[in-house]
């Protein structure tokens, strides 16, 4: 199962067992379930749906936090551009194909192209 749903499922299981445990405690202590004073069906429905709404908000905030973290990491990566040119400035870093052998050969070939273009 996916990690992001594990915590939600664990919380739901804990709540269900908490309700069952509470009912069992009342049964053992009182020898019967109290019918009066436990609220109407609307009270119970609003309580349960409020809890579900809190879980949904928690999941949404968690998902948004993960997206923000991924966006932050992506922006921290170095950005570069590549272009094919015959002019290399001294402060620029270049990538070149290994078939040139070394930078001196690359420089000479670029100078020949540059001289021919004028």
C-alpha cells in the first residue's frame, strides 16, 4: 500500500477500535448501553463527518507540502543552456565532443571557421 495512505488508515483503525473499546467499557461497567443522552443521529453524523473532513485536510496539506518540497529542490538544481557557437569567452564553460581530442584542437578548428567566415 502507498505510504501516504498508511497514516490515514492507521488513524481510522485507531478511532474505530477506540469507539469499540468505549462501547465495551460502557457495556461492562453499566451492564447495558445507555440509550438516553448519547445524542441524535445528526449529532453522530456531524461528529464523524467532521473527523473525516479533518483527515482530508491533513492529507491535502501533506500532499501540498511534498509538492512544495519537490519544487524547491528542482529550483536548487543548476540551470544551464546549450548553444552551438564559434565564439568562446574566457569565463564560459563549454562542452565538447570527445572526437576533438583536446581543447587545443577544438580551439584551432573554431579559429579556422571564424577566420573563414570573415
